[in-house]
C-alpha cells in the first residue's frame, strides 16, 4: 500500500517501515513526532518500536491499534520511569 506525503508523492510501505526502523536506531526521540505527523503501517511500526524499546511510540501505536489497556499500561510505565528519574535528580 502507498501513502500520500506532504508533497503529493506516494511512498511504498516497505520504505516507510525501513525509515521508522532507522529512526528508532539512530534518532529514537524523533520516532513519536514522525508517527504522529504521518501515517505509517501500524502493525510493522509497532513491532519495530517494541524491538527498539521506544516506549512513547509503542504506547501511541498500541492506542491507534485499539489495544487501549496495553497502551495505558505503557503510559503508566513511562510516567513511573520519568518520576523515578526525577527523584534520582532530586536526591543528588
């Protein structure tokens, strides 16, 4: 399947999936904004984000696929992790 992009061009899902994989590997902080802005193959992107442990993007994709319970659990993990990091900073 092809996806319309900003400039009107269409990009094959295989290329989109490879791009998400490269983002996860090289620039994990850019994955979620990219997924929010554009339509990517959900199932493949979810597997890739899980593989690279990109928690915010995984939670977002879980929510989009309808797995809201699992997404909520992931969001709670993200909040707990952020809270723990904040406490560590305060204790130093």
